[in-house]
């Protein structure tokens, strides 16, 4: 069973339901077990391809701006969860019908490696979920990268927005034509509509 790791999946479903990608790409940064990508692929329409980005490999990374102040349930102080290659392998098994059907492409990369890869540099995205590192710097970098590659009608979902400076990111994206579309306790959706 493909699961998500957070709350507000009903909102992700609502925001992606029948969203017309108009032939552009959809993407999720931070796939984990695949719950978010599954919702997006099953709900949006007319997306060229969904790209899932996650390095796995039990990489230690800064999760939040204030990692040192947080304690993860079930982990000793100073330790946070990592995501093993076995999780990646299971996700790929679960997504085999989507891969075989030409609906899913997996980028086994960090967010930075993905954004620095020439392979993805000229793509346009219309539906994006940012659920990777949750530091202000990482999310801001991802948001600007996708804003520069946004289709005429684009939605960007921000996960766990209370852990970073979402107001700053929101303000920055206004310069790219994005406005608040909707929000929940854990997820926020910004939308850009050219011509409106």
C-alpha cells in the first residue's frame, strides 16, 4: 500500500482534482513512500509526465531551520529520520504500472542535483509539490527554480509550511505572478494564472 507521511492529503487531493496541466509536467520533491505523487498522478489531467525527486540512501540532511531545537519521535536527541534505498525500491515496485504506462519518471537525486541537471532545466511545470528539505533556504531555492519554469497556469504546494518562513517565500513568489490559493494546517497552495 502506497502511503503518505503527513496531514492535509485531502487538501492535496482537492487542489489537484481535475487540475489541467495543459501538457506540462507535474513534480514532487521528496517522494518518500509515494503518497503525494500518487495523489497528484491520479487527480491531475493532461500532465505530460510526473517527476518524483528523492535521493534516499539514508542521507543525513538539515530538515528544518531549527533542527537542533526539535526532537523526532522515536529518535535520540540530535538524530532525525533518514530514508533508505529499500524505501525507494518498494516505491518503484508500487509505481511500476505508472512507470510502464509512461506516467512516472523517477529522479534519484537531491533537490539541488535535480535543479542543477541540464536534463530538467528546460522543462515547464504546472503542478508541483515541495516536500523535501524544509529549511527556508531550500524551499525558497526550489520555489524560485520552479517559478522560473512555471507554465501559464501553475500550482505549487508547500508542505509543513509552519517550519520555515512561508510569508517570505509567498512574498517573493508574488514577483513571479503567484498568489495564495488556499491553505491548511500543514500545506499551502500558491497559484499563478497568466492573464488574470
